[in-house]
C-alpha cells in the first residue's frame, strides 16, 4: 500500500496538468519547507561535531528521518522509477514548450497555468526527489539518493567538475564556480521565472499558489501556503541547499563515503552529521551568490507589483536566511584559516584552502553587487537588522498578520551573531533572547533597557543559538554563563511545561561542549548524571555515545590529577551499560578510547604514557577480533605518542635506569604504526603530525644524541611518503640549539638553507617561528659571534616579507644577554619601543624583554651591575605598557648573587620585601616563588655578614608560613634547608650544631607527615656534618656518628637519596681532623676517620678522592704522635693514594707534614711537586667502581 501511495504521489504535477486525473487528498506524510521545518534530533555523531554544525536544528526532521530510515530498507520498485522518470520527462517537455514562446500575445490563461505549475515543480524539485528526510513520502529515500548520484539533469557531472576545479589556482576558482550548479531544479526555476517576468505574467497570477497544494506540501499555516512569495522563497532555499547540506545539495565525491551512511541499515547516523564544513566547498559561495540574486529579484517584484506581491512573514524569513548564509560565508569558523568562512578548511582531505570568500563573492557578483557593503560579517548583520526592523515597523503600524514577526526571524539573526565570532556577539545574542523572553512574559523589563524589543517568543532554537555563541568563546567565563543559562532554561521548562523550550539533544550537547572545552569536568559529569536519570524516567534526551565522549573530553581538558582515574571509571561505565543492554548505543568507540588515552597522556607521567600505550594495544587487539568501532586511527596513535612526548625531559636519567627514555618509546610507537600499515593490519597512513610529535620529544630530551636521532627520524619521513613540514624542521633545529659542539651550528645552517630551497620551490613554508629557532641556535651557541648572527637573521626577516614580532626581538636580546652585552640588548629594546609608537604593536617590548636585559647586565660582570639592574627594574615599575612580574625580580636577585658583593644577602632580602609590597599593591604577576627565596638563601649561605644565618632561618620560616596561607608557589624545598644549614656552618655561632640538627629534625618530620617542604637527603645531611666540622664542639665524633647512623637507616629503609656518599665520608674525616678535646676523644676521632677511609676503599660503589687522602693526613698529623706509628700510617696511606692515582699538591703537602721521614724516602728523586704521572692519573676524576 505504501509503495502504491508513493507512486501516486510522485506524479501529482502531471495529474494537475491533465485535469482528467483525480487528485488525492493530502497525505499524512507531510514534509516541510526550508528553515521552517520542525526540530530534528541530533544523534551522537552530530553532537560530537557540534562546533562544525549549524546552530539551527531544523523542525520536524526527526520524524521524517525515521521514515527515511525505514524506507531505505524497502527496495525501490520499477513502477516508482518509471513514475519519477515520466514526471521528469513531462515537466521537461512542458518547460521547453514554454520557453520556446517568444510572443507574449500568444500566451493564454492555460499557458499561464501551465507555467505556474512548471515553476512550482522546478522550484520544489529537490524536496520531492532528493531530500533525504522527505524522500520516502515521494519515492523512497533509496531512490532519492540513487537519483541524487546518478541524475545528470540540471547540473554538471560532479566528478568532471571536481576535476576541473582542482586544475584551477585560487585566483581562477571563481570563474570555475560560476558554472557549478547542483541546484536540482532551482536553475530551471529561475530561467522560467525570468521568462515569466519578461512576458509580464505577474499580474496574470503566475505566483498564485491556489490549487498547488500537494500531498508533499509543508506543514505551513494557510498564510504560508498561499504566500505569493512562495516560488521565490523555494528557489532561494533550493539554491542554499549546499549551505545546509553540502554533499547532497551539491554533491562532492569526497563526501561519497559519508553520504552512503544514510542508506546503511547498520549505521545510526542521519543527515545532520554531514556538515557543510566537512569539505572545501566553493559551491557554498556560488549558492550564496545565486540566492542573493533571487532575493533581489523578489524585492524588485514586491516593489514593482505591490498588488500581487508584498513582503510577508515568509519572504522576510527568506531574506534573513540569505543574509545569515552570507555572514557564515564571510565569518571565521573553528576549522577556518585566517580568511575565515566555510572555505577555510578541508577536514576529509586534510587540506587547507586559502581561498578568500570575500574576494570570491566580489568576483562572482561583479556588476550584480549589492549597493551596501555586505562583504563583511558586520555588514551582513547590519543588513539583517535593517530587514528585521523594517518588517517589525510595518507589522506594528498595520497589524497585518501576513507579516507577523516569526520566531524564525529572530533565530536567523541569533544564529548569525552566534557564528560571527565578533567580540560583542555574546552580549548581542543575550539582548535579543532577553527581548523575546520579555515578549513571552518570561521576564519583566523593570526599566531595564539592556534588551532588544522583539515580537516573538523564544523557542529551543533561540536558546540553543545563544548557548552555541557562548560555547564558541571557549573561555571559562562563557562556559559558566552557558551553564547558568542552561539551568535557567531547565527550570523554566519545568515550571511551564512549554514544549517549545524543552531542552533537547543539541541543548545538552552544546552546554557539555562548552564545559568540555575549558575542562569543567565535574559540572559536565553532573549533567550526564541528570540525563541518565531523566532517560531512566522516560526522558526524551538519549544519553548518546557522543555525550559520554564529550564528558570524557572534559576530563581530558581538566588537567586534574584525578582525570585519568575518572575517565577510566566513565569508560568502564560505558562498557557496562552497553554490555548489559541498558544503553547499547554507548559502547566505547575510537573517540572514547582516544580521549581516555589523552587523559593519561596529559598526566605527564611515565605511568600515564604506559597506560595510554596499553589502551592502544587493547584497541588494536579488539579491532583484529572484529570490533570495527574501536578501529585505531591516526589520532589514537598520536594520543599514545603524546603520552611519551609529554613525559618530563628531566626524567631522562630515571627513565634510562628503567629502560627506554620517553623519546625512544615514542619512536618505538611510531615504528609500530608503520609496521601495522605495512602488514595491512590497519589501513591508516602515517601523518606528518605523528612524526612531529616524536621529533618534538627528541627536541625536549636531554640526551646527548637527541639532535642526531631527530635528524635521522626526519630523513625517514620521506621513505614512508610523508613530507617534512616546517614544524618537522623546527623541532630538529630546536634539538640542535641545545647542543654544545660548534659543529651543530653548521648543521643547523645547512638545514635552514635546505628549508629556503624548498620554500623557493613552493614545497615548504617558512614563518617567523623558523627564524626564531635559528636565532636561538646562534644565541645559545658558544660562538662569540652568535649574537651578531642572530641579529642578522632578525634584519633578514624584513627583506623576505616576514614581519618580526616581539618573540623575534626577544630571541635576539637573549643572544646578547648570554654574552653580557647589555648595551646592545638595551638598544634593541629602544628600537622595539620606537616601532610600537609607529603602530607596530606586535613589536612592543614585553616583561620578558626587560628581564632579558637585566640578565645581560648580570652576565656583564660590570662593577655597577647591581645598580644598573635596579635602575631597569625601577623604570619598568613606572612603565604603563608592561607590568613587573616574578621573572623580572628573580633576574635582579640573580644579578646580586653573581656580583659577590659583601652585602649581597641583605640586598637580595630587600628585593624579596619589595616583591611582597608590589604583590600586596594588587600586582598578581609578582609572587616571590621558591626560586627567588632559594637564591636569597644561597646568598645567606655564602655570606659572612653578621646575622646572615638568622636571616636565612627567618626566610625559611616565612616560606613555610606563606605556603600555609595559600601561596602554594612557595615551597621550602631541600635545597632551601641545606642553604640555611650552610649559613649556620659559616656563621661561627656557638649554636651552629644545635640549629643544624634542629633543621634536620624538621626535615625528617616533614618526611613523616608528608609535608611538601624539604625532606632530608644526602646533600642536607652532608651540610649538617659540615656544620659539625666547622663548629667549636669538642665531641664532633658523636654528632658525626649520629648523622651517619641516620643516613644508613634511611638507606636501609629504601631512601637511596639519603645514602652516604663520598662527600659524607670525606667531610666526616675533615671533622675528625679538627676534633679537639682529651686523649680519648682524639682517639675516637682517629678511629672514625680510619673507618671512613676503609669503608671507601672497601666499597663497591665509592672510592676516596684526593680530598679524602689530604684530610686523613691531617687526622694522622693531629691525632698520632710523632714516631714510627705515625710514619707507618702515613706511608701506607700515601702508597694507597699513589695506587689510586689521587696524588695532588694538597696530598703531597699534608703527607710531608704528617711524616717528613716517609716523605723523604718515597719522594726522593722527585722535584718539589713533580711526581710520576701515574700517581696523578685520576686527580679530579670520580671513577665509579665496577
């Protein structure tokens, strides 16, 4: 019965032309028109691509889509095919006869009627034959899609057209697009429209819609159905189909795979997933040009034939639709290039198109250009406001319901503002929405004029448009506003039960997307919980796969420590829901797995990288067992590789002890990628981005061979068909900038020259980034002329058309700063200020420019370096275009540290106090951090100023207090404690040992309670032993044994950082040498020193150095009386020193003092300090025992 119904419906135009055919009553399968159709439901995939989709969700499409899906399962009968073809042939013949008439006097009323029907047919051909949502009501969606692919009537063969378009350069693209159609009837309708106008058929009723209603007509009100503007509106909307449906409105073979999903029974996507942003689509531009032309004709008809046509609700909505599409064409887009608009990117092909929509529009419209400037987003929005205001004023003055404002009017305006990316867009959309709410009585104006007066109540599309605008901002402030609006909308719906404002899939998807972008994961998961609760209570919003994936993405962007764990829990929840059948549609897919991998990768921990790689291996295994949903793709591999790339480069040493370093693991993953491809296990191609991640990992590595490995990897890219891009070369150059050997500078120059050659051939771009990296290569080199080379590159940029910005100048300043040339550095800053005053704002100095200048002064070693640096900081404090920050003051402190002045610690302490005052005055960029405090403590440790030790202790106490008050950037680490202990060691205070042990006790307490502050390690314990050695305590042996016992206990408990070192034993020997007291105490000191020396000699990991031997001779000299015993000990120790190759001047000096007799015997024949080379072979070397 359904098939017979389709067949009858398909030829209704023929039955109207031949009145003997009886018309059927209107069918229950009603379509809808243009942007007036009812709301459709976004599937998971459509929400996932939310930033790429239109802000509008069209009305009523969900029902039609369901019909379309069901119809796609039914084969198209031969009768249906014949009926559709017969209809097409009959209308083609009828149109040909009409266009052949040249004499207006021969046109009878019957011919006018025939033209009226033909015009109606062609203007609506798309909706009856090709619309994927309404095809079933005509002939079944399978037939519609097949006809869409195979029909050549009314448009060029798409494959040939695409091939021709590829042959044109950007400048010639407009001329090619001029001939693109893909209109499926609109072109024929426009030709017939022009014919009708030229023969003056408007007064004869050519636009009379009476009797033209069909079973396929849209669910309009009677006013809409009888609108004389209907024909022009239909042509406009059909022309604009490429804007709304891209691949279907103007088919593109690059989208064939996506379009085929429409008729796959197993796939749950619908047409909403085919966003216009998927392809570089010059057809979009052509569609806008064509629609604008018809809009102008409609306006002219309304002006010339006011009795037959006048603006009404439908025509105003159509005009706003055209302006909306123009603004979207000209505006920026998330996938766009700087030129903005829809032509900015090609996601499917991975291709960037630099076509400028504005220039294309100008070229294609030429003499048909509109008088006002509508080649900018602002111009389009201004024109929309004029159309809207004019129509509102007409309605207010006439109260004519035919031009009654529609919610669709305001939704078009809201949508255009939402996609404009203009600074005022969020405020403007909120004003319009508030005006609609005031009209609906949802809000009371209460004298508040912060809204635009409107004459229609908002619907869910209105709210979704505002939410979409807030989501595009991608800031936490806007995300919170979106969440607040969403909660208000939900409350309003609960109170009113108004179905027009019921939150739907797009509402939830948009809010979740806004939250996910800024990492508000907890809020996002709360919304997910709400959706699940409502779904369990027969809610209309299905918690789709993409909703879950969006929440996973929120966790990935949150960078919380618990993010990987929370993401894993959510992933397990999805698996449970799908496996138990509670929600089978949320079985994790490739996006789900990749997002969880991203969570682990962003943890920047080795464990996270290992877990990401484990998830990748699981996905590969699952796919090999037939689960196509988790098929690994390039993005999944990139997430796994990023896990290793994000591992801290400082962990190279630890990682080397545990196996491969992060860069090696990343490269191993890349090799796995290539192997799977070569074995045909996965049909994915390596991407330059994947190689670049690994190259960046090598660039960040501290391995000495990092640069060599990076170069070798880049050369491998061409072997697998991947062309290195600018990012590839820059990563290699960055790795080279960290090398010390001068030969690497030459290699970098060769690579740079290679880039310039490729650039001249059009195969590679070179931006300011490359020049900046090359300036760093020269600046960080040890070459004296490195800074000059960097400046030469800076000057070259202007000549090659690259405008140097602040980063380029800062790189050059840093090069001079490293060489202490503060005069040149300051001249560059003066040049930057002058350029900024001339309008080059990109050259205005930043705080980093001035910090580099202070570093230049610091490295200059000038006598007045501190005074010069303080002058610079004082000037910065007075400048209006920069604010001092922590880095600047730290540079000043570093200058004081390097000066070595007697009052350095006091001056550095004053800088700390100065920083605190600046912070308290409201400058949040200045926060004394651990680095600043540690430098001041280092100065205190070096200082011999009275009170330096107590000052250091007070600073340490202040650091812990500040941390307790919420200043988490101030942590008193182990180095800070060690510096304070050293300060006491140098103080000469009788309380030195007491304070040193008190600090050790505090650190051990920090370790026990898990405090973030300093915990004891070998360096701290050694500092305490040094304090004991420098003290005036008589029983130094007791204190040294105490510390040694603590270190051994910590080592035995697994704290290897606290294990005794060579310095530990040498310092104890030194302490024993300076032990005073009675005979018993001196004997204990000698025994402890002898034990330390024997421990080093017997150790498998440590061995004594020349300092150890020199100190032990001091022990022998001070604690053993002169005689045979002393000589025997001294001779034995010296022979050991000779065997170890650790004899140097101090050893010889103390040996001679300890035992002149033995020295004379063993050193006879040797000049004063000239000894056999073998005795000194290991001086200054630490040789770890096998």
